[in-house]
C-alpha cells in the first residue's frame, strides 16, 4: 500500500513551487557559451562511441553546471580548461553582481520584507561563497552550513535561524535530510542534482509538522543553459519513478537528452 505525505499529514500548509528561468547578462553568456562549446565537443565525441568515457562526460557536464551558476573567478577553477584567454579574462573580471545572484538576493529580501525567513541550497562549492557574500552585501543576516560544518553544528545552525537571521545558505547534501527547519517558509534551490530525491528531500525541510505558513519553493535557474535541461531530466526521472510505483509504463532516453543538452547549451 502506497501512502503519500498528504494522506498522513493533511493539515500541512500549502506548498507552492516557482520556477525562475533567469536570462544571463552579456558577460555571463560570453563565459557560459564558450564553456558549453568545449563541453559539446566532448559530449558529441563520447556519446557516439560504443564505449563512451563516462569520466569525460561527467567533466563536460560539471563544466557547464559551474559556468551556468558561477561564471566569475570563484567558479573559474572548475571550468578553466574549457575557456580560452578571452573567456578567462572575462571570468576574472566578474564579481557577484550577475542575474542569477541578483534574483536570489531579491527573493530573500522579498521574504524578509514580509517577516519570513529563507533557506538557500546549492551543491556547487564555489557558488556557496558567492551567495553568502552577495547576501551580506545586501544587508541580510546570513547563516552558513557547508561540508566543513560538523554534523552537530549543522543542526545547531539550522536552529539558530530563529535568532534574528534572515537566511541560511547551505550545501545541499549537508542539510537536505533529517532536519526540520520550520522557522523558514521560503526555500531557494539554485542548482539541481541528477536524482529528484535530492531536491524533494530538501523541499521537505521546511514543509514539516510545525510549519504554520504557506511554503514557497523557488528554483532559480540560468535560462538557456544546462540548468533547464537538468530540470527536464530530473522531472522525467521523477515521473518514471512514480510511474513504476503506480505501475504505469514510461520510457526515458537519457542519452538522447544529453545530446540535446550539448546542442542547446552551445547555441
């Protein structure tokens, strides 16, 4: 017998999802499309082999993931091999004031204006620091949880959110399970992982018993990048999982989707 959360927690407030496809500015696009072009060459080559090099495919995808979120000097070490001199120079001059970061700051400030608190999740190490810096510069009181934070301290910091802080910025896999943080009712997810379970678990940190406010989950994605294709892929995986549980047939061609990621990201 399959029971859904709504079956045994019917009194939880509503949860709304909002998908924000944020256009890149000129400098961000210059970095991203150069990285995506190099990644496309690798994906084109490997996906046409009988025995593709999965390490090379993973590297190409990581290049695009970082370039979509952290086109600045903080992200440069993660995709520098995919950039030429001009792209590297552009990346080195970029600060934290680009559209994806501005959107996150804007959403946190909107929540703060209503007296609400926010959790921001990213699984990209370099992006975590960029977000903390930008939010502090905007006048927000910021808590931070990373892989370097001990397990005990992670829980303590989550509880600290009630003590006058506006936002908790957390590494996704450090705080997306086993913690209830109903002090916040806004969540911003800035990049996706390949498994839908990762973000589904993250969403539930604020949508638990004890939550009294409507919950808002925001996905902030760079438009026309690998971000959108990962959202499509995760959605397909989630639908496939539920179709198995509900005994409904569904086919998913991951290789074809990866080819589409490469082609559209390089456009």
